[in-house]
C-alpha cells in the first residue's frame, strides 16, 4: 500500500487485521483477542478487543464496582468486578421467614410455634400456665416471653403493696390521722380533744379526719353592771344590779328570776359546768358541759 515495512515488522490494518512482513511478503490474519472476563465491554473506538474495565450485563454497560439488581431477580444483588458479574440471592429458611412484611424477599408463610406441648399461630400472645405476670408471643416459630409491664406509682416505697396473685404493686391508703397537729405551736391533740386556743370565747375540737373545727360562744345575757371574771368568756350577771349613788344597795327589781342552771343533763346523767365526758353515740367524740 505504498508504505515500506522492515522485515519482521508487525502492524494492525483496518478491520482488525494483524499483518507482518516476512521475506518480502505481507502476511495478514484476523486479530486474536484473549478475554479473561465473563462480561467484557465492547472494544472502544479504534480498538479491536473487548475490555474488562467494566461489564456488559443484559445489554447494559456497568462501571467497575457497580452494584445492581437484575430486572427479573427476586432480591438478587449483582456486582461488576474486573469484567465479571457476580450475583447473590437470599437464602430463605424452609417453611419459615423472618417476617411477614410484603417487602421481605422470602415468599413463605410464618411458621407456627410449639411451646410446652401447645401450638400457637404466628403473632399469638399468651401467658404461662399459673403465671399471669408473664406474657409470651410467637414470632416466626420462636417464642419470646417477658414480664407484664407495671404502671408507675406516685406513692413512696413504704406505702406500696403486692397482694396475693397480683403482678404489680399498688399504693396503700395512707394511715388515718391519729390526731390533729398544729403547725403554729407544734402541739398535737388526740381525736375528740376539746381545747381553747387562747380566747375563752372560742372552743376547738379535733375531728376524726385530722381537721380542727372551732366555734365561738355568743354572749346573749346582758346587765348594766356585769362582772368580768378572768378566763371566763361571758360576763357574770348573777350578782344583780347596784343602784346608782347607793354603794352596796340593790336596785329595785320585779319578780325574782329563776335561778341560772349550774350543770347539764345528758342521757339521764348530770354534769357540772365545763365538765367533759364521752359521747354516748360515738366513742370517738368527747362532749363538754357549757352553761349558757
């Protein structure tokens, strides 16, 4: 073709022909390609032999190291490495699968559970014989058991109680108050105790629920010259009226008034003024005789 070639020279002609100059003659033959991979890419432009720097799989060129799934594969994963395509498919256990999710690759039915001689369906929840505090569940042929969760309690530890046959502790009712505690002076009175907080016209009683009930005494008897006795609420008018200007004399009065009561009659018994005694209707209450 008008080009001189040295003896022994070798070159490639268009059409992938390999030629050599031997004894003044040109000998040509088709280029022989040795392809060491299973899915080579077609020869690049100007080349004759396929390349193993990528993969050609199902008519699609894949780059080196590309991970892909075939169009008809069921969760099969393939990878392109040095012109070779390697594919892996999931191994499904016979008769069981890890979950019943539609996205799972294994098309199988969840396996039932056999536990202590009984058979349970997948997802079934049950309790152990004689132990209602443990809940078990069947998951893909295996049984998982756990303790029944208990609610959070808002009572201190010493008020919590676990009764017979119960799984969770409950809060005991707080103990009934044994008396009335006064924060101002730190004095505690028993239930039913009656006392005066400092004002002789006010009396208080300790209730059964620990509360204090107080009541004031209203003085209704009046006279021109009352006698105020220290520590007594109402003035004393039993001494009568003194006439003005005449020391020691008594003023003229009408008919004599009936004598004032000196005690109280309760359930057939007589009690003196300011005397305390238990109630006949409620042993937890204490009564006091107040002459008005």
